[in-house]
């Protein structure tokens, strides 16, 4: 029995209104399963104007596919599809350790065999990392200021709610575990990842008013869109 291919998550962050068009472009290139949500960029309007990145409101597209199909797509985005994307932004892949068998079967059925073996994932140290900071609502600006001083260039924010056990706060000595949360996604070179994480944790960690929880995961591949 053939072993199922490992899956990847493609995370794409583009200008608001471009997510649906980007999903259609991905569909034409054998990436079919998507979740779209809305976020907010952290760059100032002056920086956005200088970089030509449009507004700070963002569409976030989460796409699940095989590692091979993900690598082929990002290679195309970095080459023959460059300029075909509907908006400026970035796309990067994150490794998935497992997916449900039904989802894996659907993706395997939809993905054409000719893409198999056309890309080989290198087992090297990731050049980039995605840092995820979960912080109490209202402290994002302060956290991003600290992250920028440590080398971060910017981030993307989505809002969420704490759904964990209340005993977590009690056992950890946390006094300001707010229900309303903001999630900050920061993509940075791996060599400065720890510096950014340490700075944020030290200044805005769980026992501060910001209550930041900081994690990271290695990025397999990254391309700039538009």
C-alpha cells in the first residue's frame, strides 16, 4: 500500500479583496482546499505608501495540499506566475504532521499524478520562521514596537478569543488573562527569530498586562506576491 504524501499548509497574506481571486489562481494550479479569513497589517500608512503595498487590511488564505503540489505552486509564483497574483503580499508553506484521512484522500484524488516527484523538499534548516504571538487585546502596537526593535519588519493580526481552561491562569500565576485576544503573525529570518521571541516574552510575557504567549514554526518556502 502506497504511503500517503506529507501535507503542507500554504499561508498567503494579500491585500483585502484579493483572497478569492488568489484561491481561483491556486485552484488552476492544483491547490483546492482553502479557508479565508480577514486580518490587519501592522505597517504604518507611510511605510505602505513607500513600499506600494496598498491598504493595511489583509485577506489571509489558508490552503492545504501535498508538499509536492505546494512546492510546485510556490516555484511557479516565484517564476512564471509572477505578476499574475491579484494583490501584493507573501505566501509561505508550513509543514503539517498529519491531516484527517478523508481530507488526505480528497486532496490525493484531486491532485494530478504528473506533479508527483517534480519537487524535492530539502531537509535543511528553514531560512525563515513564522512567530505567532497571542496577546491580550489592545497590546498589539506595544508588542510590535518591541518586535521591530529586535529586527521584525512587520506582522499581520487577526482577532480571537481565549477558549482554554481557567485553571491555566491560576496555576501559572497569571492575573490578566483576558478573553479577547489578538493573534500576531510575524515572518522573520530564522537567525533573528529567538531574538524577537525573547524580547517579546521578556517585555510582554504571560505575567504582564499584555499576557503574550509566543511560539514559532519553521517556514519551508516563502515567496513575495505581486
